[in-house]
């Protein structure tokens, strides 16, 4: 993924995201511009969001295996869609995506 830094206008390839704990079981995913070192937040997650993410990955795996076997697992697909919706809602709420990007810009 190619990214242009807002600060120094340098383009760079985003290779690795960094993670750190913000306390209270909240984790921040971010990256730095390799040129000027400006920090960009990707998202923050909390414990329940990470649990949902795990569930989503598990469901995806089950569906992949079942599909390989030739089964169409409608119930699992339906559950996966619900999990993804729930996950998106929580992420939007935690990351303030509906409103402007929080006042604490990094
Ligand atoms: Zn930069």
C-alpha cells in the first residue's frame, strides 16, 4: 500500500503497522512516516472489538473449510455477516468515524 505523507508529501510503501497499548485494554494501531517520522493513527480497538475480530476470523475459517467440502453453510455466512456488522459499529463508535476524527489528532 502506497501512502503519501500529509506533512512532508513524501510517498512511501506502508509495510508494517505498529501497535501499542493506550491502557484500559485499548490498543492503538499506527504507523510513522519514514521520512519525517510523523505519526498516523490507523485505528484503536478495545477488548470486545478484538474478541469480535477473533470470532470473525474463526467463522471465516469454518466457512472456508465447509466450502472446500462442498457445503454451502448459509447459517455460518449469515452469522459472519452479523459479526462483521457488529464489529463495524463498535469500531465506528470507538474511532468516532461518524463524527469528525476526534480532537486528539496525532
Ligand atoms: Zn512525512
